[in-house]
């Protein structure tokens, strides 16, 4: 029996921290790292595991590194650090949402040092991360995905191998078109319902029973109606994702009006200081356009 | 025990015909009428019930008339015919999608002859009508809704009394904002996924497992990917509904970009001759914008 790999997590934000906790419960977590080091130290102390000051130090303690960061540049910086520090065979599983071209570049960097890369962006929101019920979209070589799977199982409800490196990010891009466009639809509809004086609970129940239903209506309908936008997926992060998606649509030559509209709306909301609100905060703009 | 009312159905299209069949199975259907009379005669012969040449003739045979037609003018014409022909106490249950202002006008016309009106637009598509599992959004006075409920139960999974006459149509308008905007989102996303060469079944499964899920993705994702648009909800009918919705948004002063976009897209598809296709045919425009 092969021993379970030592896993390190870098990036302990709203998604990364619960993922690290699930890896700990599964008996796989060896160490954590974070840009704000205090957060890594606090979690390491709580869980009685090691913390590392940076990606290179983390790699020295682990066979597998799981990254959950924000920007494409962060992922490339981690890949560069691992190239220098890593033993051959180190696997980087990146759960961030970045461009598929960046994922392929990170894979090339790792391969130079005999390491491997798998892109594994997730969907299911903060609730999904906390419950360990994320949907993971995986891109990578078969052997690398086979190594990544038992690690991902610690926090996934579903793991889907979509194709070679980058295919996970391509899939996430499609996912974000739906997420952004459904938010536009539900926020515009509920703003109209509110202005018409309809009853919240009866309206939500009747919409959910027919062809208008969606995950977003079920999870965010009541809270957005009440003007509460504290949980969920930050507008600033969706805006970042949509910039990636828009480039992909341009390269593919497919329609882009849904993404253009969402870029405009979330751009103005983030400019107005709402970047930390959940994306259902778009209803502000729909109520007072 | 009060005897079950004699129900007549006028408008035997894709929604009205299965609704009439469910009323027949429930032992309530007395007669049918349709603009193309041959269709009413054929269904009447099959079910061994009466047919009527028009709304006035139908009203003479029934206590309750269920209408399922296309245009606001059709509903006003039926209300006018019933005013002339109807016995006091006749109830018109209109399941069409029309403006809430038209519903209130029809109610005034009926009231002049001692009749009553309930607006009861439905959601759930042709599948919902065939299965007798529609979600019905009802507007009307309490006593009239109480009379309508056992009739609606013949084809409804859920009946929600939203408020006075017109509140059902207001609710349906909100429903159609969501339906149109979700179609934009899902069609744009799947067009991108197709252009990127992703695997259909893996993509649909992974999207459905996370925050991108919706009724429309589950019911229309695979067929639209394969270019099949024969089932479901006709583009020409959504376009008609969206014109009603856009006026309501203008009057309410709420956001309208989702509806504006859908009006433009479905307008050009209907102009290009695709009006009888299901609304998922929007993927044509997204694949070749």
C-alpha cells in the first residue's frame, strides 16, 4: 500500500481554508502557507501541523501542493518557486480560477523540474467548500489526475476529468458565463417583482417550481430580496474571472453579450465600493438603474 | 355536495390541448373550442364530448371557461363574447400570458355581466402541461380563486395565489425575465464550450453539479448542443411575452438590460424564420454572432 501523500495548501482564503480543513480531517494535510503569514500560523497552531513562509518552503515538506489563490501571476509565482525548490515528482494542483493559457504555462514550468501540474478549478461557492461538496473541473495528464483524485476527494462532491492541462479552466470559464448571466436574469426579475409589490415567499416558491428555477434563485433569492449580500462569491472575484472569460470568447469567436453586460455592471459596482459583496448585490443596480 | 362544474376549454394549442386532456381525465371537461374549428371537432370526437364554434357557444354549455390563447386581443374578445352570452356566475380562468393591465380590463368586462375573472398563467413548458405538473400563478378575488382551484388542480403541480386580478400576470412577467436571461446565459456558455472542444456530457454534468445549474440547463442543454430545437417553448411566443415585460419594467423604473438583449436576439431569430423553434435555438446566434 502506497502511503498517503503529504499535502500542503497555499492560499487560505474563503475557499482555501475550508479545503485545508477537509484535507486535515482526511488525514492528509502536512503544512499550510499564506501571503498573510499570520493566517497560516493560526491555522497551523489550531490543527497542530506545520506552516511555511512561502511556496518554496511548503514544497520542501510536501509531495503534493494544493494552491487556491486569486491571480494568474500568483499561480505562475508558485510554479516558479516549486521549480526551484521541488523534488522531482512534486504535483501542483491549482484550484484557482485563471486563464487556461496560464495553466499550460505553469505546467511547462513545473515539467522543467520533473514536476507535474493539474488545473482543478471548483464550483459550489463558499457553502460547497465548507460542506466538502465542491464540483471540481480537472485538466491534466491521466497519471497526474489519478494522483490528484484522492486529494481532491477530501473536499469534492464531484470530480470530472475534462481533458489535458487547461481543460479544467476552459470548463470553469463556461461555468462563469452561466453564473454571471443567471445572476443578471434573477436580479433583474426579482427587482421587477419587488417594484410590483409581489410577496417574496410566494414569488420565490412559484418561480422555483417551474422553468425559471436555478441554483442561484434557490440559494440567493431570499437574501438578495432582503438586501443581504454578505455570504457567497465576491463581486471583485467574478469581475476578475469575467475578464479571463471575455478573452476566451474573443479567441473562440462566439457570442459575448452576456459577459459584456456583466463586465459593465460588476465593473461599476466594484468601482462604487461593493467589491466584497456577494454577486447577488447586482440587484442594487437593477432596482435603481 | 356541490356537483363538479362543467368546464370548457378554448385554445387547443401546445399547452391548451394537454390541459384539456387532463380536465377530461378528471371528469370535468364538458366542451372545447378553437379558432381552427377542425382541431376542436377532432378532440371532441376523440373524447366523446361537445365542441363549440366560438366562445359564446362554449359559454352556453359551461360554468367555467379555461382560455389558453396567444394575444391580449384574443382574451379581450373572449371576455366580450362571454359578457354577451354568459349566465351570471360564469368564471373565466385565463391561462394565457398577457399584460396584467389587460387581465384587469377583462375582469371589468366580465364583472359587467355578473361574471368573474381569474388570471392564471402557467410555467413548466410543454412537458409540464403534458405531465399535468404546471406551476400556476393566480390573480383574483379569494372567492373566485377558490372556485378556480379544483379546476386548475387537474393540470397543476403547484397553484400559488399571488394577489388580486393581474398579480398572476405580474408574476409571470418576472418568471419570463428569468427564463429569457437564463437562456442567454446557458446558450452563450455552451456555445463557448462547444467552440473550445469540450466533451458534451462531461461539461453538462459538471455544470449541473455546481452554482451554474438551472432547469433550462438540465432540460435543454443536451438538445441545444446537438442542434435540436423542436420541443418546448417557441421563440415567437417568448418574443411576444418580452414585449409585455419590457413595458412593465419601463413603468416600474427597474433595470431592463436582460430583457433588451433578449428582445434584440429573439427579434432577429424570429425575423430569420426561427420563430417556431424552442428558445434554446438562441445558441445559433451565440455560435455565429
